[in-house]
C-alpha cells in the first residue's frame, strides 16, 4: 500500500473515532462513576491461565508476575539478577540457589521454602507433561534440596545462561501434590493475591502491602476502552490502541499519556509444511511486499521501530548488523514469478488473526500491500482463545503474533528447533532446518556469555535467510492514566510491575 493510501485510511478512521467518541461521551454524561477505592485496569484481552507453569499468553504472563515470586529476574541490561534467591555456580553443571531472608510467605500464610521451588520445577519436567517451559528446562538433570533455604540444580550440560531460565513463578508443593487448580485459583507469594474472579473478563487482585484492590477488566473494543477511561469507569490502560485514539486521549483534559521504547517483537508466522508458505521464495516475496515504515508512521503513530530479528539489536545477544527487509515490490513480484505465480495464477493465502480491532486493521493493510504484488490474501479473525488454539495446533497458513517479555536467547530453541513442537515448545510453523539446530546447540555450548553471543548472532543471520518468521517491528509501550492515578512506571517489556507502586489520590 502506498503511504498516501495509508494516510487516507488513517485520516478517515480518526474522523470516525472522534465523532463516535463525542457522541457516546455525551450519551453517557449521566452515567455514575464507580464510587470506591478500587483501581481499574482496562485490558484488550483477559488472562487465559494463571498457572505460571502453563501460561503462554502475554496478559497471563504479566499478571502472573504480580501474583508469584521468581528465583531470578533481570536488570536493565537484560542480565539475570537475584529476585527470590541468589545463586552460585559451583561447577559448570552445578548451580546452588539460596532463598533470601526475609521473604514473603504464600498468600495462605505458609512459608516459601526450597521444597516448593523443587516441586515447581519437577512438575514442569514430569514425563508426559504439557508445560511449554519443559523444552528449555530439560537440561536440568536433577534437583537436590539441601535445607529450607538452599537447593542445587544439576544440569546435563554446562550453560552459563541457566540462571536466566529460573524465572518460573513458585507454587506451593502441597498444592502441586493436590492438583490445585492454579490456572483459575492462583496461590503465589508475590505482591498481589487473588481477590476473586467474579466472571470471565473481570479479575480482582489485592495488593498485599496496603490492601488496595485492583480490577482487570477485559474491554475488547479500543474505542469503548477509551470511553470508559474518559468516564472514570477505568483508571488506566496500556497498549492495544490505534494511533488516532492515543492522539485523541493526549488532547483530553484529565488524561496523561506516556510512552516508552519497547522490545516486544511483532512478526508474521508461516506453516512451513504448507506447499506455498513452506516455499522460501514465497516468504521472501511477502517480506519485500510489506511497507513497514508506512504502517509504523501512519497506523502505529510512529510508536514502533522496524525489526530484523526476534531480539532487538541492543540486547547482549542481538545482532545489530542485520538490517530490516527492504520494501521492494518489484523484487517481490520477481520472486513470485520464479515460484510459479503470475496474474493468471495468483498466489492465494489464508491469514489468521485475533478480533482485536488494531490487529484486524493491520491485517487489512497487509492484505492490501500484498495485493499490490499479486498475492490474494483472505483474512480470518477469531476470538483470542480460538485464534491462539489454532496457532498452537498448526491450523494455519499464515498468521501474525507478538513475542513479549523475551529476556534470554533460549527463545531460539523454544521457537525454532525442530524438536520444539507444541505443546513442549513453540515451533508452531514446524520449521525444520539442520543448520539452525546445529547453531542452537553450538550457542548453548558456549562457556561464556560473550562466546554464546557470537553464536546467537550467527543463528539470527541464518533465520533472516530462511524466514520462518518475517520480522515486522518492535512496538513501543503506551499507557494512559486518569488524573489522580500516580506512580505507574512503564517497563521496556510491557509488564505490569508499575502497579506495585501506583497510587490513587484524592482529587
């Protein structure tokens, strides 16, 4: 799609949204605002699973960070840092973790011990289990508990990155043994505890420090989400808004909009077993047909940067030498001709996405950009559960998703190794490439982070050649808050940790 056409669409949507917003705000002028001290957070999608061993969607992962403690977290340089525990590398394949004191108890008052940590990780590694983290953690040969504060992880191979894998929320051993339904009734030791899940799309948490109640409300339509913020029915919202609504909010009195550079990676994924999308020249043609700059400027409002790989270039294992795929429609048409497609025999593809309006809008523009080079793409949008279920099951030709909160390069094994098929991994496109598998193994065998980084960079160059994903962009994070809400901080990975310190002031 030419930039002028994107700009035209952008202008029409701004006009429509503003008039609709004005009419609805006037219609709701008599509605009462909630008269309580609850802080309400508007979400585009509800969390699907509050058991950290099995959660895979971004909203669940972000809320689980509030409910559970982890052995390890990350510093500003995306390096592992102590959280619940410190660690020592006793030998190349031997790590000792010591739980720090004092530490918070589980929400039911029981203490957090090394036995709970061991039970959490052992449950992930049980044969026949379905945890998506099993593939990354299978290098754990055994776990030995020395006392209530101390445990050892013995690995089947040396890996200096191992502390960065110890980021699973810790559950109580008794609940694991009793098969407690943590997915719906979580029990952690983090700064927030469950206060109820009255209905789908409405989750209540209580902040342990002061008893403040927070509600997370699923409001799928971004315009409605904005209207509820303006009316005071929610207090803050983050991301998943089109540029024109953010621009509109930024000009409204009583609303503050903040933004920050993000690392969440948007991409196109493919079924590599499909005869069309499994064809490398077809994927290359798609990559060259996409005008990322136009979408970023006119649809995302400049709140993104083009991507060339899953890890951003500033990451310690990123590859700054890789450049984003050039927008080149002529090259795209040439590649399609070489693959046997022409105007009389056009390439026809199915593209799946969620029903989120922002994602549908981007999909529509991608459809138009691909049509300009002769690719006829049929859009199919589904509710999040159906859509994500289809992607995990491999029921797609082409789709778009986003990796969020990626910290360590073990993501490459999880997403691209030929043995990392769902549910034990996220190689959803069934990518099989022996050089990729070898590069992953070589990187994992590096004795230092520096030696590993060099191998991870070579791997990313290989993926840029093979294109199991077409990289799109890293989206910025944007939060809009009402006056009277203060203390919220944006994180580069978009987590909700800012809620630990947020306050609701009397106006």
